[in-house]
C-alpha cells in the first residue's frame, strides 16, 4: 500500500493545484497499483477521477466556473 499511498498524495497535490493534466497522468499508475493491491473499490474511484480530470481538460472554462463556486 505504500505505492498507493504515495500516488494518492501526488494526486492530491495535483488536485489542489488544479493541474488536471497531472491528475490524468497520475491516475493511470494509481489505478494499476490499486488493482495490484486488491483495492477494487479504490480502483473504480480512481478510474472515475481519471475521466473527470480528462473532461476538465476538454472543458476548462466550464470546470473553472464550477470550481470557483465551491467553498473551500
């Protein structure tokens, strides 16, 4: 799980920075590590996050507007 935890930390940094391209790149090895660790629910969530981040790259204006409306 060390690999999974390290990748989760990296994904969190990328999410906080709003670097969707980095999120897309990091979710691939995170998904694979989760599968290897037998964490199927986590793998499914990571796959969803991958597609959300990919959509954010395709629709940056819409995502920026939604993120601006979310209280931190």
